[in-house]
C-alpha cells in the first residue's frame, strides 16, 4: 500500500469557521520550529500577550491563548471559576449557550437558565429578573455572538447588570473577537474566551482567554482543587508569565502560535475599529444582495451579527444539494443550520479575511446560480 501527501483544494471559507486565512498567516506556520522555552520564542509569547490584550481591549495580566480550540477556552473559564454548589445564571439563545449550561452542570454548580428564542439577542430584562430572583448567584454567563443563529447580544448592558447585582461575568467571544465591538475592561467582563479560527482568521486550535483580577482572585481563593490538570490556569500562568523563570507545563503549539501572532499583527496594523467597520460594511453589501435574491434573515436587523449571516432556506430548495453545488462548482463553503436550525437555515460567514468585496461578490453570484439548480 502506498500513501500520498494530502493536498487540500483551495476553498473559500464562508461558513461559521474556520474562516479564510490570510496567506501571511499560513506562511508564518511554515517557519522553522524552535524550542518552546527558547528565549526568542518566549519573547514572541510575551508579544502575543500584548497583542491579545489589544484585541480584547484589556489590561488584564492574565491574557493568554489556551493550547486547544474555543471549546477548551470555554471549559477553562468554567472549571477554574466554578466550585460545586455555586449558583450561575446562564443565558441560552442558541447552541453555544446550551454548551455553557452543560459546563456549569458538569462543574457541579447550580444553573439558573434564562432562555431567549433562537435568533434573538439575550434579553437584559429577563436577566435582571433572574438576578433579582437569585440574589445568591455568583456568576452570569452568556454568548456575545451566537454563531448558531447569528444573533449579537448587548454584552455591555448584560455585564453592567451582572455587576450591579454583584456577579462575575463569563463571556463567550469566540465569534465576536475582531468582528464586532468588544471592550473587556470598559464593559466589566471577568472571564472571556475566544477562538483563533473565526474573525482572527487564524488556523483552528487555539483559544485566547483573559481573566480579570477579580476572576484571578476567585481562582486563588478556591476551596476545592480545579478538577482539570491541563486547564488549571494557576499552573498555566506559570508557563505564560514566569518572567525569565518560565516553567514547563505543556509543549506550546509552537508554529500555531506563530500563526496567531501574525494574525494579531495584521489585526493591530489594520486597527480594531477599522476591522469592526469592515465587517459591518461587507455585511451590508451581502444583506443587500440577499434582499435582491429574496433571502430572509433570521435575526431582526438590530440584533444581527455582521460576521455571521443566517438566512432561511427558501421553500422547495434542497439544503444539502445547494451547499454541495457551491462546494463543487465554486469551491465555496457556506454553513448549514445547527441544532434547531438544521436543514432550515444557511449561515454565511464574513469572518476576518473573508470579510472582503471579492468574497461577497463570489458568494452572491454562486448562491444565485445554486438556487436555480433544482
Ligand atoms: C466556534 C464556537 C465555539 C467553539 O469553538 P471551537 O474552536 O470549535 O471549539 C464556541 N462558541 C462559539 C460562539 C463559537 O462560534
């Protein structure tokens, strides 16, 4: 038997992630691997922390990338902060909110669920009712950008409410980071996690996280040990901070971190606000084209994510057939519906490097053609 190298085709990635990757990021991956404790690598990691602080708009010292995908960043936040019996208000308005809930339950904490319809933002009124009804709640957790539905929640207002009632906040920013306004310090976010493969347009497999001083203190004052050794951030902190005396915890994914560094250098030189504007402008172009084609958005205009456009599949159209037509004839990937929306919706991502004129034009042309293929 003989095996050949795997040579993937060049696809245009306009689904819910991974997104199109800037060629600069891919070439960073191919640079020589050096030791993860090499002084030059340590220097790169220090810069990476500064770049992540910029992306998150935070001065939090504890701002790093977990060496695993966004789901591990999610788990890192929950397993480090929650202790058995803690009361946590979890807002659910899509698939990723249900995963937060699952994390809470598995930590042995008590979940108070605030539910909103799929396709809508988290309701601040419902959150406030829950905060009033549960004065002993310690945490509020919600998803900023619900990738399963395309809804953007008002993180600033939700965090302000949580603070008013003395709760720490845990925020999923996997799809929001780099794509829409996000200000960790100004908004009072205590624990936040993201992903490398959405609006940062980097390869999958890394999860930027940041913890406020209050979150770090909560971790330090735990009465029970953190159940996960790998995700125990007090150990990981020694690896990412240690100044000169960095201690081995696990082998950092060296080349993937070069790629994340490059992606963040690109974001920094574009400027965060410019990146947010670019996502919004490309979204408006796409929305205009969708309207002309008669495709209806699932999310009301004010609650729409620019980087994840979910539309109802028109009746009589075969979901899988159209998506495979786009893939085979245009090398274009768009996302299927997830969870409750499986078979009913398409999710078109305009994330990071994919939020460009050429992508919008290709997607509109390809979809127009695809919709005529019965
Ligand atoms: C993609 C995504 C995740 C999970 O990230 P992975 O890198 O796939 O583990 C979590 N939350 C949201 C909102 C996401 O979009």
